[in-house]
C-alpha cells in the first residue's frame, strides 16, 4: 500500500465529530451516555492535537459492523458512540504512553494531548488496522456463505470480521474473563484489571495491562481485587505462558496447531478455544450453547432444533460452519432501529 495521509489539526473535539463531518451535539453528557456502548475512556474528549488516516479500506468494510460484531467494543478501555459512529480506544504507545484515540467510520483517527511522534503514529495505525480487521482476507468465508441461500447477504454486508484487541494477549485475557460467568461479571473483572494494573496516562487514561503487570500482580491480587475467582491462577499462567501467542495471526501457522496450543492454555476449553479462533480470523467450530438453542429455531421458524440438526444446517459451509452460525445469529443486530 502507498503512503497514508497524515493531517495535524490544532483543535476540534470528538464531541463535535461524526463519521465524516463535524456535528454540533448540544446534548448533555448524560444523554450521550445512553447512546454509548461501554464507558468512555479518559481522554476521549480532549481537544484534538493529532490526526491520521488508516488508509485503504477493504470492499464492504464497515466500522459499525466490525465494532459491533461482538461485545469487545464495550469492554474497557474501549467504548463505541453509536449515534456518532465513533470508536474510542486507549492504546499504550511507545512515546506518548497511554493515549485515547478516536476512529470515525471514514477511517480517520484523531486524539488529544500530544501530536504524536513517528513511532506513535505507526503504532496507532498498526494497532487499529489489526483491531478492525482491515487486512483480513475473507474470500474463503464469503465463498462458503455464497453456497447457502440464507447467507448470501454476507459479502455485500461486510460480515465476517470480528473486532480484535491490539494484541493476542489481550484477546486471550478477555476471553478468559468470559468463561463460566455473566457478562456483567466479565465487564466488572476487566474494569478492575484495567483500572488497577493498566499503565496510566497524564489525562487519566488507562491502557490494558501488560502481561508483566498481570504476572507480577499475582493470583492473590487477581482473586481479592479483580475478583477473578478460580480464574486468578489462569490469568497468571496466561501472562507467563511460553506459547508464541502473538504469532497466531500468521496464516502460515496451521489452524490445527493453533487450536491445539489454545487448548493447552490453563482455563481454555473447547468453547473458549473456538471463540479465539474466530478472533484470529480462522475457521471456528459450532459453539452451541443455550443462547443458540433458543434463538436459532425462532430465526429459522421452527419450534426447536437438536444439536445434530443445527450441525446439518451449516454442514455445507465445511470448516466455516461456525462462522455461518454466528453470522446468522447476529444478523438482526444490524437491522434498522437496532
């Protein structure tokens, strides 16, 4: 790809930005909060001092569809302002340290507090392009979806890209925090993890904690402060793992090898492993749970479906069956008015 444009601006604020143009909000913060998924990270509303473009966007790519593809967008240190189409995220940068950046639907990124060194700008672009799946090849998935009539809509809609974290470590830690608990508890654990162990910026920013910070905190802190319960030692083991987790986005590494490595991680069973394979952009199996068993029959228009019938429905997609199931289950998340 060619060199991507970078523009510095002196002032403007995400309070007055939309996906493609400035918009005066005039509303109270309380009103805006009702339109936001997650808790706005510190620094989101600073006057803009830097801006850059994420560059080329894949055909049919949509910020809204990627960000709302699953629940990661509402977990700290991230938030999504649906009304304005703005994704806020605190990143730990090489020179600026923790800095909250804002991504618009146009692929423009802005931030406050600093202009940003060359290294910071490169890190911002790299992290966000990775998080927003802007270089993922979804051709095989789209070909599989085209083979069944009820998924023919997927390529044009830009489905098949799941919001990631800046690092595989963070995705693994978040996935671990979802195991055997409510979503409310997941959010609570991660808020305490970020608030207590994340690197702090001068505007109150908190980045997601590093592996070293979690390992050094130890199981006692994770049980007593983060309230991670039995997962405490699994968090420590994950932080200390010798598995080359950051290489797992490399398509040259076979899917079976990554799946086996995931299952070797303490606290990761088949369900968590399948979820991580999806976040890595790899084929994932059918993770059939109570939510699937309740929702899918209603979508299909039948009283009930056995697990075997669910598997048969997606069998034509081959190794992409799990993706097909997820895409069908979440199609209504993007219906008008949702």
